[in-house]
C-alpha cells in the first residue's frame, strides 16, 4: 500500500493502480473459475427458492436447509473458507488504498487501515461458522454483547469504510465473492469521484455550482460576507488563495480562532474583533504603510498570518483588529485605501463573530 502514500504518487497514477488491481483481480477470478469450476460456487450467490415461497424462511430458522443452500461439508469447508477469507482480504486492499489516498493530506489513522483489511476476514470466518445454525447465531450474538469495543473515529466517514468492510466480510462468508467485488468497485468509484470533484465543498468547488468562495470567507466563515466591506477585485485575488480541501479550510480557521482566543478570554470581547485582509505583491511595504493607520483607528491589532501566493503572485496578509469606538468598518477600509501607494490590490474587512464563540 505504500506506493499510494509516497510523495511522488499523484492521484491520477493512484487511480490507475486501483483500476489495474481490479482488472488483475477479476482476471484472476476468471482464470480460477476456468481451471477450477468449483470455485464458481464461492463467487456467485445462490439463494435457492424464493424466500417467501412455502414458508422457506420459517423452515430455515427452525433448523431446515439454509437459504444459501451450498454450505460446504468436510474437507471442502477448509478450502472454501480459505478462498473466501483470501478473497475478502484482496477485495479490501483497493478500498484501503482509496482511504489512504483521500485522507493522506488530512492525516489518516493507521489502525483504521489495518481494520479495513482484518475486519472483513474476521467477519467472513464468523459468518461461515454460524450460517445455517440458529444456535450458533444466537451464541455469537451473546458473545458480541458481552464484549465492549471503545473506539472513537475522528472522521465520521471512517465509519462508512468500516461498514463496507463488514459488508464485504458478510458477502465472503456466505460464499458470494462476486457481490463483495461489486460492493468494493462501486464504493471506490463513487468515493473517488466525490473526492476528485470536491463535491459538497463550497470552498473548493471545481464545478462552480456555488461559484467558489474567496479567502476572506474561508478565514472568517461563510456568514461573514453579509457585513463585509472592501475594495478591489476580491474574487479575482482571493479565490486562488483559498485552500483546496475542506480539511485545510478547517485548519486555517482553527489557527485564526486560536489567535483570537489568545487576544481575549472573554467571548463578548472576541466578538468585537475583525479580520482585515490585504492582497498584495509587496508584503513588507504594506506592513510599513498600514502600521500608522492601525495605530490610529484600532484599539488592538495583531498580524495573524501571511498566505503567500505563487511565484510573483498576490499574497494575503491577515490582521486581527479591534476598531476604536466611533469608527466604522467602512471608515477603516477607506483609510486603508487612502494610505496605500498602489501596493494593495484589494482589501476586505470581515467580522469574526462566528469564530469568537467558545
């Protein structure tokens, strides 16, 4: 799994490797069926008669023939179980790759990766043991109820991966590897498409369903745009500097929030602070020009961070400011506009009330 986590691996090459793995996996299954036709019983799901016909479910729960109808007996159960367990592991490898690829920037839990590979094997083995036996099924339920797992996932989406691992294990356990492969392929395709298009991420919307948002909205929150004031082409200069992932947005907002809390421990006072963003190619010059204006018009101000642009590009300088009583946001922006000597291409002032909450 390391090739997908290497610094030189791109998302395109990673996707190609995942696709190639599925091609090899399906080709291996086809070859196995060709040389060992009996393996087909481990791949295709056979539910037998219609579940509702003639009380089939009732007879099964009462100890009759199982719905699956092809539970191996004797030594056949050994190789069939081995194929099911190995198949569950192989099917989950590309899912684990996808998890690493999508989460590598935000950081992923190694334990979750291991869980994705081990859990379906364990589930498949357990299902193989209990299927067709009502007594064993109830025994397993009692054992699981007695064992308590205390695991907290940092990302709720990680639970979906774990849920898929359980589904793959269940399919493998009832000798339906074909269903498990279909689950894995469809899950990975949908997951990679959503990740690649940044679907649902209003800060980095590649399809421009919302038009995308600039750096000011990223830093101060979406609600800050209602009272924002500024000058210059904020969309043109601010949008390219906005983080490309929602995790990066959260990290940037958390940095601003921590600095805001350092300025004051009282929520009421924090709500009086604003973020002053200056877009410029001459960062040091702007700092020198802006200092007298901030000294005169603010009670407190603090340089929060500088987001550098690409080579010879526009950088964003962010200040935390608390405006003096009797001075409005518009007056501060006007003073910034009058003070600069052409070095500021755009500026905006946004309230930090949303980030000031405890």
